[in-house]
């Protein structure tokens, strides 16, 4: 295994998932975005190299869990999470997912990840 492969083995799926979560929520596929959000949260907790991203991933998980819980608990549920999600919460999830991915790229450039 080359050096490049060994340094990106655990981080590539996590970063792709972070960008995918932002795109999915922005594209009105918020319920499906639970998969990439889970990949980001679990991947940062399991991979030791991604330790600096744990706060960002936790923020993404919390930002996604809030509208999901409001949708699940709400008395008048819309047929989809995207239709029920307030635009400000959607922006919060998209911004947090993008910030997680950007934080990875910044830390990688500094050789901390």
C-alpha cells in the first residue's frame, strides 16, 4: 500500500459523505441525508486521524438531529422531512456539513489530518 493510500483510507468516505450531506439537504433529499451524516459522525469517532474533526462532526449530527426530531415529534407531520424542515434549519445543516468538509481540507493542508 502506498503512502497516499494509507493516509486517505479512512478519511475519504467521511469527507465525501460530508459533501453529500450538504448536497442532499440542499437538494430536498433531507431524509436520505441521514446516511451520509451517520457516516461522518461514526467515521470521525472511529478514525484516530480524524480526531480534530470530532467537534465539527458532532455539530453536524446535532444540526441534523434537531429538524429530524421536530419532524418525528410534531403533531402535523409533512410527508417528507424536506417539506417540514424550516429553511433556517436546512441552511444550518448545509452550512455545518460544508464547514466539516472545509475544516478537513484546511487541516489536511496544515498536515494535521
